[in-house]
C-alpha cells in the first residue's frame, strides 16, 4: 500500500487512476498500513491530495475520519511550535546571535504548501561559530538542556521531554521536539565520505515570512542545497523519511523551469569546487524523480550523464526495495533490506581500510551493542520494567544487525551480477 500511495503522490498525471488503485485496499489493510505512512511523513499529504481531486471516497470512512483528526491535531501542534519558534527567534535576536532558520517553517511554501501537512520534530538554526556559545546560553535560559553534542551540531530538549512519540501520537502538541544549533550539515567522520562544502553563511540571510511570523532564512538556492545534503546524509545512514524526498520533488515540480534559480545553484556549486556535490544533487534529484516523477531541471542533464554507473544501477534496482524496508535499528525486523544501501555507500568510500571499517561498523557494531548492555547492567537504580525495556531495545538492535547482515550477504551475488559489465571495464567498486 505504501508503494501505491507514493505512486499516487507523484507529479505527473491527474492522479485519478492511482486513486482508483488506493480503493482496492480495505479497512484492515489501511489500519495496518497507516502506521507506515505516519512514519514516512506521507499520511497528511495523502489526505490533502485526495481532497484536491475530490477522491476521499477511496478511503474507508473510519480511516478518513482518523486522518481528519490527525490533521486537526497536527494543526494544534504547528500552532504550539510556532509560538515556541517566535519566542526563540525573539530571544536570539535580542541577544545578537547571528543565525538563519533552516528546515522547519522555512520550507513553507517552497517545499511544502501548508505547514499543517508535515510532521515537524525540531527547530533548526544555522549559527556562526562566534555566536554558538551565546546561542547555547539563550536556549539554556529558555529552559532547554543540552542532550547531544556532535562536531557540527548541538541538540537541546526540555528536561521534561521524553522520547519522540510514534504513529498518530507524533501529531500531538505535547509530543517532544528538539532545538538544534548547527555549524554545518555534513560531518566527514560519520560516513567516511570526504566531502567539503558548500559553506553556508549567515552573512547572506533573507527575511522570510510565514503567516504573521518574520524570521531570518537562507536564499532559495541554499535552502535547496541544505535539503539535498540533509537527505543524502540520511540515505547513507540507511534511513530516509519519504516525505523529505516528496518535499524536494514538490520544490522541483514548482521550480524546474526557473532558470534564474538554477543559475544561482550552479554558481554555488562552482564556488564550492567540490565534484561530489554535483553527484549528491543528482542522486537526490533522481530519487525524487524515481519515486514521485519530479521533473529535473535541464541544468542537471549534463551532471546526470556523469553519475557513476553503479549508482544508477542501485537506484534502478534497489531504491524501491530499500526505501520501504524497516530501515531503523529501533524497529523489529527480520532480514531487513536496510543494509543494501551499503552498495550505494561504498561507491563514495575509498578502497581498503575505509571500506572494511564501513562494513564492520554498519553490519557488526558489537562494541556499541556491548556498551549499551553494560550500561543497562550497571544502572542498578532503574526499576525492573525500565531495565527490561532497555534490554528489549538492545535485542531488537541485535536482531536487526544479525539478520540484516545475512540479507546483505545474500544480495552480494545479485549486486555483482548487475554490475558485471562494469566490473569487466574496471569501473565497479566491489562489494
């Protein structure tokens, strides 16, 4: 059903034939599939598209009612987040923090026609290095506490916030959200992929407006590049939310013939002087076209011709299988297709030790699992129920990696067969 929904949301055709396909699913199938659509971030986009073409009749009455309730609930959440967003912007402005809003509310309307249709789990800010300590102080004074520190990212939560809520509960106003301060959008240490640039600067902010709110945002060409890099970053981690690709497809559908915009993008890419950036753009654009039939700007044609052949083979043969698998390590899954993304990932990692390190850490992360298990054992203050839930999560992760590793090994011969003509030419990065 998820594949049918994605096909229905595509940006070609009237959608009437695809809507008829949705009518094949009964009440039970919708109830089972709705969770996956919530997790993919597509359920409310589906509802709106059906309204646009006046075909909500293809949904069982109970499912239509639930989606309408989800939309109303999410509107309240958006209103609540907008208040927090405006409050933080005011505090950052008063403190003299140099920042730009990224993702979230800045995506409306360029990437999303209505903020109520997307699930927003955080408020993201690009902050320059000099302002980062001051921005951290502003957040702490506002009641947020630092939960995670990475090289290019600080993540803050309210102390009372729990774990993110799954399914329909994610739309509740009380569902936890994070505030993230970012210095950059790529960390070479995470993926083992050497990639520099482009550099995003708060020196080039634009005044953005959403409803009654006015805030600092990036130029549109930078907004596009941030979304593309964000999506590619998650693809290499093994999981991407389908709504992110949908929103990029929406942007491409709206702006594919805007030559002035794509000339600005081309200048940014040229200034970055990073060959991999062009390929990242093409990979994400091709995936957006692959799933949602998004039009591709003419500028991308020559870049697409330079796409590594094995990457194109992966998109054509594995993208659908991979994206609809249970790809998150916190979801119980036997023989998950998540590891097949490693065939793509390896195309961007150098030979030898780097390749072996990637496979070892992604397929057999024993050190991380043992560390979690030892932490549970050492936490004597936790009650039996809490320790049991923590242990259950470790076992889910262990099952995910063990069976996912077997799935990867089972796929290796097929991958090599698909790439055999390239191997003969010496162009394939072997699995």
